[in-house]
């Protein structure tokens, strides 16, 4: 039997926008629409790894900023972690737990909005920012809802995205953006120090640079073995800071040529070193990330 080809309801059709997966999953699907079925070029997870998620290395921000022997040791830990892994979990990052709880609530409320409300922010033709999904090779799509927008420089914010968000979400995003901007610059400074790059050079490279935010939601899938939540990629950036809003797994990294699932602490950010740092000789092998929606318990 052919897989269903559900599309947006009347008034929301476009050449590039299929119905939100969140709306699709409300239809009690028993099979995945063909536009989401992916042919996997990457090797399958090793059987001895699939049930044993890897714990990625941990960097302690407090140790980095102390300026003591512990700081020197943690700086060396940062250097070796980025050389061998290209990804780490950051603890004691200083971002308010209350702000993160508020962010979680606001993001969940956004995805609960009626489709008509969310489609006010839909991706426009020829653009990548907004709400919706992007077709990849062979017009295939990720199994996930996403909202992506530029936050900095401020003058590059799209007038129909950030300014038009519900006020509570907009205010929370603004606070989160300011906290993350400060954290990112501190962390980039330490990365530069670990690589023996002059602090002025890293500041010139990243100060008031491009900063964007992306919200991802991965609904339950009737055939998870056929889909990818987020297409394998490396990040064309300095760093990416990932905050997971719930305990549902799915993050995988490519380590030594093998895709492995990873676990990380609930109080940690996951920091992915981007392509800009990859060009430095200290990072001979960058490990890109892949997310798959494998768990049926996603709300």
C-alpha cells in the first residue's frame, strides 16, 4: 500500500511546505509518508554499542575560570577533548536554572500552538529561517518540526519572526540569547587559549558575530528505523551550544568512523566544535553529529 502524502490544509499550501509532522502524527499514522523515508548511507550502529550509550567528556566551566592549577588542568582537558572528540558536555555553565525551566515551558507552548498560528512563521521561498522543514537530497525531509532564526547581529533579525513571536516566548528568548552570547564568548576565549591563539584574534573573529537559535521537536514515529530526526552534518560555525529540554535520547556522534549514541547530564549543555575551529591544525578530525527520533515517548 502506498504511503500517505498528506499536505497542509487549505490556505497553507506552498511548493516547499508539507504538513507539520506534529499535525501528521495526530492522524494516527501507521506508516511513514515517503517524503520522510530515508536511504541510509551511514553504517548501522554496532550491536555492542547500541545498548550502551557513550558518555561524552565533561568540561567544568568553574574550573576554567578559577585561574589556578585546576584551570590549567581543565584547559588541557579542553584541548585534548576537542582534539579527540570535537564535542563535550559543559557543566557549571552559570546559566540560570530558572531561565532554562522558563525556556522549556515556552518552547513546549510554542509547539502546542494551532497550526494556523505556527504557519505565520513558515519558511518563505528561497529562505531557511522560520517554521517548517527543508527538503534535502531527493526531496527527503527530517522527521522533526523546527523553528530557526537569526538572533545576532540584531539588524539581521527577520521582522516577521522574532518581533512577532508571543511576547512571553520573545522575552525569554532575549534573556536566553544574552546569557548564551556571554557564555559562548567566554568559551571561545578558552578554546583560543587552548589552541594558543591570541585573545584579540578570537575577539575580532567572533565578537558581535552571527548567532542563531533553532528549536527542534521530534514527535513519536510509527517506523523510526526509516527516518532521521536531523540529517548528519557538521556545523558551519565556531561552536554550537545544545540544550536538551527533556530526557529523551537520540543524539549520535560519528566517532572513529562509527555512529554511536551518547548520553549527557541533564544539567549540562552539549558543546559541538564547529567548522571554523576545524581548520586549525589542533583539530585533525572533526566529529559531526546526527540525531534520530528513536523513542516513542517524545511528547
